[in-house]
């Protein structure tokens, strides 16, 4: 039987980052802590219930929240993995100077290792945006893999339209649009070449998952928006892939009635009932489990597929 693996990762982006995406003022204190508190509790409980490990891509600055650190340290003891999501989650990371980019990677690495007692093996860039320069920095820092490249036309087009719409109404988003060249990158794990969208002999890249042919996004936002039935359809389209890389965000486990009514006006997935969202994610996992997928952390998946 061929090896079939699934890795489920979580980008632990704070609520303030979503306000920045939509050009909104900073969230109030109660809402600001939801991604690192309530969402984490729900995610850990969900992962324990369906018996899967998670790979958590954590922002370095956020380890100042000791309750958040305690929660993730408990998850590590249960077999979860910590990844590096940069120091400050600068959406314009690739536009900073090379020394500033290095500090965003190395600074986060130092804080994460100090907080969790393990040195992260994987990196994911804010907003999925990378360049050869940034990936050179990641590779030279000794990471085992990167998981940032998102070759998804639907996501790229939707992001471009949202940014244009915000500009029209006079709201300034801190998000940026990646180069369209990312759409030519491989859809399955590969060693990066130069440019990074080509195969070569460098750092292992684990692209954010898209479906074959149509290249639809197989991420938390798309699954929760489609509901359990749609999530099953997308998951079935991936059966047979050597590695399925399902990426979630902490906000996938929050809803408007958790205290996010203001953000929900601009982010439709927050208007969905939480049971529908978790039901859709569990449905996708169930399809893959019945297809004999083994659920592992991303570092373990990279080790096993042996690119």
C-alpha cells in the first residue's frame, strides 16, 4: 500500500491582523485575545476528539501571552508541532530589507525556542507571500521545510478583488498581493529551485493545498464556507495524493457571537455557526481517514515522504 499522509496546520494569527487586513481600527481588548485563548482551547479539544496532531505556526511576539504558551506546551506534550510564522507577522515582510527579513525569521525562532523548548523546523510566511530572498534566509537558518507557496488562482483573484474594493472605499489594508508567478509553482511537495516556483535541489517546499485540475483552495476558510457536504467533495478530490496539507487558521474556530460582530461585517465566514464550521472540517478529515490516510505533523510528513 502506498504511503498516504495528511498534515493539519494552524496559523495562529491574532484578531488584530484581520482588522489590519480589512483596514479597521484595532479590536477592543476582549476581542483581541480570542485567537490565542478561546480558539486555541477549541482547536486542541477538536484535535483530541478526532485524534490528530496539529502543526501550529506561531508568531514570535505572541509568546508574551503566558496562558497561550501554557496551552501550546500542553499540546506539544500530546504530539503537536510548533512552526515559525515570523516575529511580527508583517504582511509586507518580503518588502523589508534583507537584514529586517532575517530578524523577522531569526527573532521569532529565538523566542519560540525559548518559550516551547523546541526549535521549529518549519516556516510559513504571513499572507503566504515569499520571494527567493526570503526563502534563502529560511534555508540558511537551517529549517527543514517551508510551507508558504499557495498556487491557487481562485484565492489570488479573490484577494486582488478585495484589495481593490478596499482601495475604492478608502480603507487601507496592510495585506499585499503576491507575484502572479506563484501560480506556476508545483502543487505537490518539492525541493525549490530558482526561482522558487521551479523544482531544484534546495529547501523543501510544502505548498498550501489545492485540488487537482481546478486548483480550488483546500483550506479551513473554503471548507467551512462550503459546509460538510462541500468539504467532503473537496476532500474526495484529493484522495490518492501522497500528502494532503490542510491549513487552518485559529479564527476558523470562532464565530461572530464570540464577540467578533464588528469583524464579521467584513469577514463572511465569521457569520457561520460554529457547529457548521467544525462539522465541515471534521467531515473532510473523516473522508481522508476512511481513505487510509495517516495523520502526522508536517515535520514528520516531510521526513517520511523523503523528497
